[in-house]
C-alpha cells in the first residue's frame, strides 16, 4: 500500500470541514481523526459511538451526530 503524508497541507484547508471517526474503528486509530480535526482550521470533530454495521444500517443516526 502506498502512503501519502498530507499533514503539511492541513493548515491550508479553508473550507468547512467535518471529521467523523468511529470510536471503535479497528483499522484507523481514533487519534488519527482527532489529529486531522485539530490541524484543519475550524474543523468540527464528531466521534461516533456506533459499529460499522450499525452505521451502514442506520445512516440517519450518523447524520444526527453532527446536526
């Protein structure tokens, strides 16, 4: 797998940004989502307490988390 490091461009993002990350994500550590939100100016971070299966079956729950 190829990795691309974009950390240096995060402060240059100037659009409304919503970072949603599942608290129980087994592939991407939650700290990665937190880092992303912390380094994009004005970003909003929402940590979802829902499983992958629940998220795919209940998209309205995911939407309600950031409204």
